[in-house]
């Protein structure tokens, strides 16, 4: 089964917000990205709303035809919004509110009770849950105990080390994904995946259901155009299938 491509549109919202108007039109861009072949749309509203605004979320949910994945730290405000909008998937990340971007996964031992409570709320309204996880097979058992449906492997370290030693860089991801699959967990992945490393990652890491890519894809679109670049990323996934 081909790995699904969910396009993170945070950077499009960031450009929009920089001028205080509605250019580019986030909603229209999301619809266009779907029409270019994306399998889903990812958004990550942060407390300061520096890119995705909370008001964007219900508009996107009502408009897009593919899957909506909403990422974020499960503060009470974030959870209340997600419970109301009911996206297809909610990806929980352990971000500090001031972080520029996600840079680590959950400690599923220390934060297990907290995650169980949050995931229970999301499951009560039928939302699939994924939790951000570092590539460590030892974390899978405690991740399973949170009740999550999937894990999202944090691929920042893989991308950083890819050019130096791709075999060593991908090894913990392959091991963690295999362990998660054996435990009955779905596997997603995201962070700094791009045209140079994506194909290798999904070839070497088994059972990856979905990748979420935003910054690199939007940056590539500046050169190639959005209508072309979505297909280029999909080609990486097809060739690895």
C-alpha cells in the first residue's frame, strides 16, 4: 500500500499572516493542493496563531474532501477546538508554546496517564489519534498503553544525518516501525522529509501509512510550482511502494 502524503499548509498561512490580508488564500490553496494529488491536509495551530488560526480549522474541515490532520499540544483550548471540529486525525505533540517547531517526541512512560486521558477524550468523539514519538523501539510498549491508534515518528534526526550515513540514520526508524506494527499500532512519519530523503525513508522503513510534509514541500514549490511539486513528492512515494 502506498504511503499517503499529507501536506502541511502552515507555511502558506504564515505568508498570508505576514501581510494581514488573505493572500495567499489558505482555503483555496488547500483545495488546490488536494486537486494536485495530496492525500490529506495537515495543520498545526499554535497558541500565538502565528500561522494557522483557530478560526481556519472549521473552514478547512468543512471544505476539504481528503483527510484533515490537526497537530498540536493538547492544551485545554486546543482539545476543546479539536473536539468541536472533529478532524479525521489528531496528532499530539509535546511542544512548548514558544517552540518554533516540533523537535522531540513524547516521554510515553512519564506522561502516560496524561496521554491516556487526552486520547480517551478524542476517542469518545471518534477521532483517530497519533502521538509524536522518537525513534526508539523501547518506547513502543508504553506508547501502546496510552491507547493511541498510531505513532508519528519524528524524522528530524534522520534528515540531519541522512547525507553522512543514511544506513545508520534510518536504522532506528525501521526498528521502531517494525515494533509498532507488531504491537498493532499504525505508523506515520514527519519532520524535514524532502525530495532527497523521502524515497529512501519509505523504502527502508516498513509499514509507514502516512507522511506529513510542509516546510520542504512549500519551499520546493517556490522553484517548481505547487501544481508540480505535489506530484514530485507523490512520485517518491510511488517509486518506494
